[in-house]
C-alpha cells in the first residue's frame, strides 16, 4: 500500500510537469519546424540523460531490454513529440485536449497487453467517464479541428500509450530515470542526424518564446517528467496511475491562469471535480 501511494504521488508530479508540454510545443513550432523541434528536444535531453547515467554509474541494460527500450524510444522520444508537433500545425491546443483525454485509456489498454494488469470492470467505467468529461470540456471550449490533425493526434495517443506501458514494465527492473535516459541515448544517433538535416536557415532571436518552448519540452517534458512518471507507473500500477493523465489538461489551464492571469471559468471547476471523482474511482478498482 505504501508503494502504491508513493507511486500515485510520483505519477501526479509527472503529470504536473507534462501539463505544460502541449502549450510549450505550440509556442515552439512558431519558431522551429516540427522535425527540428522533435529531434532537438531529444538531443538535448539525451545529453542530460548521459550525464545522469555517468554521474550515478548506472548499470547497462541487458540485451533482452534493448527491444523494450526501442519501443519506448519510438513511442515517447520520437512518435508522440513528432506527431503532436505536426498535429498542432492544424489544431489549437484546446482541441488537442480532446485526444489527451483518451491517453489514460490507451495507457491502460497497453498496461493490460504489455504489463499483464487486470483492472476490475468498474475501472473501465470510471476511466471511460473521465475521458468523456475531458473530451466534453475540450469541445465546449471551442477550437477548430481538421481531419489531418485529428488523425495525427490519434496516432500520437496510441504510440504514447504503448511507450508509457513498455517503459513502466522496464522501470521495475532498471528504474524510471534509467529507462528514459537509455531510451534517449538509443535514439540519439537518429535524432542527431535529423537535427542536422533539418537545421533551420535562420534561428529565432534569442529572446523569442520559441526558445523557452524548446527548453521546456527538452528538459522537463522529455526527461524530468519521465523520471517521476515511470516511477509512478511502476510502483502504483500502469492502468491506475495512468488515469492521473485525465488531470493534465486542467493542470495546464490552472497553470495558465496562475502565470498568465487567464480567467478560470466555472465549467473548468465543475469538469475538474468530475474528473477527480473518476480518477478516485479508477484508483479504487485498478
């Protein structure tokens, strides 16, 4: 029970860090191409991950772990960042929240397939209700969609759920920060080549918000958030802790309200309350 509580706390901290990912990506793609942004964030995070592995003299993964690490790299290092960056050229951040509401379901499904978890039937009810609350709230905020953007976001949710579940299973043996660090290093040659190939002719000014967006998604979204997230999934359960992602859109909106002075509507408070109730229900029956 103590491990599960620790896992849920760690997972919540990871979700709080991830809550700024889509807004930061939206800002960053205004100054960088999606391909360069995806590769640059991975290269920066890989350099930091290599420093961590060296400083703590982490043991190398076994040969049998390389396939799982490749799945993690393809899912969360390349797939999700690239697909969301491409999608956000066609969608607003508000519209993308509709799909983020499906991520806990995707994570739970792959948790069953890859992690061998067997949540109770009531878990799926609360998970579906939570996803419906997030999607309903996002649709109520407006934001035009497009078929291309919607398909890209759906693909991003699928590969991300797989990467989360695979990484969580591997974290039970290697540790959360080791998994994301090794996955980043595994992807480094391809990401470095892509970064050089897509290097922009003219970089944004040093004061441009795009640089802050790149810094956030590289340091926090690509590395630090995963340290807590994978630890949370490994300790608390993939399907259960994965439901905390339902809170991610609301944490992002609350962050915008606190830092940017944006108003908080009563609909956000009501939707958040419903989602918290769904997460609590899912936690009980996971």
